[in-house]
C-alpha cells in the first residue's frame, strides 16, 4: 500500500465502496473488501495528517510562532461533535478564552 499515491489509494477506496454498495457479494468477499477499505482509509488519514503538518510549518509567522489556521474539515468535525453533545461552538470558545463573565 505504501507504493500507492494518495490519489491512487483514494481511487481504490472509491472502487471498494462502489462494489460493496452495488454488487451482490458473498460474506467472505464483503469482509475482505471491507478490511482492504479500512487499511486504505487509515493510509489516507495518515497521508492527510502528514500534509497538515507540512502546512502548519509553512504557516509559521516571522518570529517562528505557529499561527494555526483550522482546516474546513476540522471545523465541520467540531460542529458535528458539539451538536451531538448539545454544546455550541461559541460557548466552547468562551470557556477556552475565559470570557464567561462579561461585565455588560
């Protein structure tokens, strides 16, 4: 799998998903494809994490301080996670910044 590029691995994963969704497969074949898909998904996640780290390095300011800019995927994931718990992202940010007692 390490010989695959990100794009090739993604294409393979898409083919597996298509087969699982649209073909009548035996249980054994479905499990084999599912296992292969999980391995590809993990590989893709690792490659994305490597790319994210490279982007963070490129976003360092002139003093060498990292100025992280969250990716859209992270923002969406945070919203999904907070929605399930009933937290609003605004309340979470206020707690993190200590702005829960504003004197207005």
